[in-house]
């Protein structure tokens, strides 16, 4: 049986700070977090900014899109072309790595990251 972890919602930026259909990086509790405004889908996502493949802080500048029959949202590292699920963090084109994903919400034009 899993135990629920309490999440603290931290305000990190204004929605207008994140480009439509793009991403930006925010420093949250000393960690770089990539925030994505998937405007075409009306959805928001947050992941670690570190690409685990070559250990570079770059994912916020990655290209977002969808893959598969279920149209799973993904981000592609702009340097290494590894693609990661924005839902689970799973690497979609290699087995070697995953990324951390975070809960995210937008209320009154403020972007909040769920931090455990």
C-alpha cells in the first residue's frame, strides 16, 4: 500500500512568463525546474531541467509535442534528441534514463509547482 506524500504548492512565476507552446526554467527550492506551457493542448507540465543523458541543464529549451496513438505529451532535448514523457518522465526513445516530473497548476495567472 502506498502512502500519500503531502505536497506543498510553491508559486514560481506568472503564466505570462512561460511562452505558449514552449518552456522556461525556474529555480525551485534550489533546483532547476523546466516548466512547459503546452498551449495547443491547454496543459501545463513541469520536469527537472537536467537532461540525464549528458548532464546538461537544457530541457526547458526543448521542443514539445505528442507521440503515439494516445498522443502522449513529450519534450525532446534540443542537443541530444532524447525524448521524455511529460506525464511520467520515461525516456521514449532509449532505456537508459528517466526524468523527474512535478505536479503543476495555474491559478489566477500564477504557476505553482507541487513540492514534496
